[in-house]
C-alpha cells in the first residue's frame, strides 16, 4: 500500500483527484431521474440483479456502470414496518471484474473484483448476516438476505449498497447503491408530502474520462473526489417542481466528498428526518451538512416562488472544517451547484408541516445514559500509512468489543488528527449523539443516527443500544476508501 501523505482532508475540491478534468456539460441540462420502484410493502420476496449497465451520467456521453437491475441508483425498495423482506441478489457481473470498463490511473494495489455482498445500511438483522464484508459471493451466484423491519427498525430512509471487503469503495463508486424506504401508519397520518412530492436525491461525485469511462482515482486511499456532481446518476440535473412542498430524502452516496447544502436564495427549509427517520419536530435551517452515508430528510416549500423561478441547490465551501454559517459560494467550482429546481405554475402539496413528527421514544424505549453499562473509546487515525481504529487495521479474525445483548453503552469516537475527517458508521445499532467536542451539533443530529461525522479534532459521545440481535458486525469509516484500507473493526453482541 502507498503511504498516505498528510494533506488537508477534502481540500482538493476545485479539480478532480489526480488532475483529471471530466468532459462536463453546463449544469441543469438533464432532467432529474427517478429510480424505478420495487414495492415490498406486502412482504413478497424480491430479487435484484447486479449487472453492467449504461447510463448518460454526463448528457450525451454513455458511461458503463455497475447497477442493481443495471441502473444507478438501483430500484427504490419500499418496505413496511412489521413486514419482513426477503431480498435475493444475483451477481451477474462479469467474472473477471470488468477492468476494461473503469480507469484506475495508478497502481492502487487492488484489482477490479466481481465478488459482491449487499449491506442494507442501517438494518437491524442477524439472519444470516447483515451484509458483513467477508461474506462475498462470486459472479454467477445469488444470496438471500432477510430484513425483518421489526420494532427496533424505525421507519426511515435506508440504503443498500455493496460492501465487499477491500472493494466497497470501487463498487459503490461504479453504482451499486439504491434507496430503501421504510414506512408505517404514522407517516401516513402525518400528512407529509408523498407520492410525486416525496423524492430521493442521491448525491455522488464522480470523474469521467473523454471516452465516457468512470475514473477511479482515489489518491492513495484518501478517497475519490470528482468534478462531476451527480444526483440520481445524472450530472447536475434540473427538476420541475409544483408550487408547494416536497419531501426530499437526501443521501450522500459519495466516496469521500461532504456537501454543505444551501438554497441559492438563502431561504429557510426544514429538516424533518435524519438517518433513522423523522425527528421529534421539524428543524428550520439555511444550511445542511451531509457527510458520506448520512441521510437527511428535508421539506422545501416552493409555493413562495413565482412560476419560472429557478432555485439552485448549492454546495457551499469545500473544506473539512465545520465553518460558520456564512459559507462561501464559489460558482467557479464544478462542485458548487448540485441541482436546480424550476418552479412551474402547477399547484402542488400545500398542507402545513406538522409541528410534531415522531417522538424519539418508540416500543423499544429511549435508553438513558445513566443506564449505560460502560464506555468504550475508539480513535480514528492513521499509522504507518494505513487508516486505523485504536491503532489497528481490520483483521478478519479479530473482534474488538463484546457488548452484551440487552444493554446500552456509551461509545466515544475520537478524531485526534487535525487534517482528516471520518464519518463513522457502526452496523446493527442506531444511536443518539450525547455530546460533541470540537464542533457544534448540526441540524438533524438530535434524531436517531447511524453515522456521525468526525471533523478534525472532534470527539463524539454516542449512546448505543444492543437490544435485538447477537452476532458479529463491523464498524468503519464511511469514507469508503478509508474503510477499504483499513479503517474498520468488528464487534460482537453476546448473550
Ligand atoms: Cu453503508 Cu458498512 O455501510
Ligand atoms: Cu475516514
């Protein structure tokens, strides 16, 4: 592996990694794509095929991708609380890993693989495993996952993506990711924007070369930062909106890039949900910081605009520090504009947003820090040119924590280094952020989370619940290049 040279986190924002310049089109040429839907709300078994597809990521240029059902994002899976889903995934990717369909500019020490494993990010399951990175299966085979959607699983925007050991980053980059939307009666009773007014937005930056191939330049495992910002697999799309409210489920599906979102008129929108679903109450904000793998649900009201108005979803200031709110907008940066909303004269969804959404407590209760069985410390760092947790890299045979089933614990996540940022994600559990040192709490972070952003010199204390399943799970950085090399550990919930 190449030694990692210390630079400031994600400062390489103006250009793509490795000096690449993608053949971008001017923004807002393509229409927003809405992924196909697979409705599993009645509990049927579902089947998805991982295969090569072709997509116009940049308008007019065809790019080979890897996608579930050949599209990226993959189909949006709709699920219902209390109704389990059996999901069979078929690996129909080329057995040789399809190296001719991606450009890997430097010798990164790993080849293009084709073994896959599917993890439903945020899932609470143990059967037969939750998409643990070691349980990959080869081209030509299939595997059935079980997603219980039980009491512990709050209705939320989850996402399924590839998790193959040492290859997650490349495979998610190629397109193996999709939304999983879990709902229940409360969601319906609340009368939030639904149907065409409930839209998933998966943001991901990529690099594309002149021939249309994806370029996987992950800069010595620091992470790929591209100069093409995509939403739902299209470069900077435009979306025609009715005059009314929309519920957007925002997912940062990028390898490494963070987004600090704002509307071009600097107006207020409402955060209504975080990784694990609706917040107790909407939180008004003008800025939304979204780190890789985080989901935030927001309501934007377009009723206040005249027909013909264009509102741009901007990405303000590309620096790792959690800066003050008066973030800079630099239109010269190719990553500063994410997508556009074009307001039409059509009347949309105009009901008010309820003042109360979903309480933090649910049938499983809210754990209190006083009842936590113990505290564990986790340091996310580097040593000898590898990403590390508590000074060590991932080892398949090693388990670093054995929490007891039925207890809760406080986990203290520490980023001791000034230059790097890490979004930390433990599998299985959802957590509440108790406190943060080194940065303020951001909008949406008061809800249930499964990923917490550790900025430079940040410490986060979170309350973890081990309520449901015994078994072995991973925790890792969700800069997936960091995860692959090798900022990942295992914990085992024991009886
Ligand atoms: Cu998005 Cu290990 O997960
Ligand atoms: Cu990291």
